[in-house]
């Protein structure tokens, strides 16, 4: 079955520390991968995406993610977080050949503390 | 900037009422989507539409219907609201079928069914 897993529901981190938010997927077909961010009381915004090519993709606000096909992962990283990064982060996957559906993970709440 | 507008930020309805959630986008997008967002479950696709008068079921369509009479407007209908439909509802739109990197989200409608 095709699925998206975000194992960490909450990640607390101190300001200026590095952070990694994990995303794994299960699929027997090719995938397109996305990270979205939701700030409090707002809709979702696209952070970055992997469609093809280089497996290391850079997004907005200093975030980057690496596609690892062998581990079926697409972890999100930032070397130094800021208070303003406090938000909920969603990994999303489009599975090719399965209709044009975007499947979201359950989300990770990133809380940056002083 | 692309704008996806959801008519209500908060809505309170009674069990059994017919509920309409409205979504309007101003960028002539072909694709429009309705998701519901629940804590610990992430975003789940209810219905989507590729064009006027076209609709397709998502992953959790039971208890919902949709209407797309005009390209810019996509309505979600709860024929007889139930308490388990209390949730945050997010509308999204995108310009090219299948190209989800162009998905834009509204701010959401928090629906409470009493």
C-alpha cells in the first residue's frame, strides 16, 4: 500500500540549533515529493519539492531536503532555526500511476524555543 | 499573488443541518480540491475537480458532495452534518492538472457541528 509517514508529531528545538524533520513513504512506483508549512491560522505554503534530478533540493527560508530512494525518505533539514520557523510541517507525496492524488503525512509540529 | 478565499473562518452548525463551504480562487486554475485536517491525521482529500462540472472522489468522500458550476468557485456540501464532521476544512487550487507543486491553499474553515 502507498503511504506517507511522519513519525515525529512534535519536535522541540532551541533557536539557532539544527533540525531534521523526518518523512518516509511506501511505494512501488515513482514519486514526486513535497514539503509544505502551515503557520498558525494560515493555509499551507509550499516549502520545496523534488520532481527529478538532483536529490538535494533547496527551498524557501533556508530549508533543504534530500531524496533517498533506497531508504524511501525525504527528510527536511535546516542548519539553524529561528523562532519564526515555529509551525506545522507536512510531507506530501504524489504517486505516479495512481491517479492525481496528493497524499499528506500526519504533520510535525516544530516548536522553536529561546 | 494567487488568492484562494474561503468564505468563513469559523462556522458552528447543528447536527442534521445542510452546510455549504465556499471556496473562490482568482487565478483561473483548472484544479480545485477540498481537504479536511484533523490532529494526528494530517490532511485527507475529500473531493477534487479538474474543470467546471467535473468532480472526482478523494479518499474520504462519504457524507460530502461538491459543486463546481463556475471555474473559480468550488463548494463543499454536507447534506446532513454530523458531529464527526467537526474539523478544519482546507480548499486548494492549482493551474495545471497533475502539477501539484502549484497548489495554493486557503486559510481554512473551522467547522464545529453540535
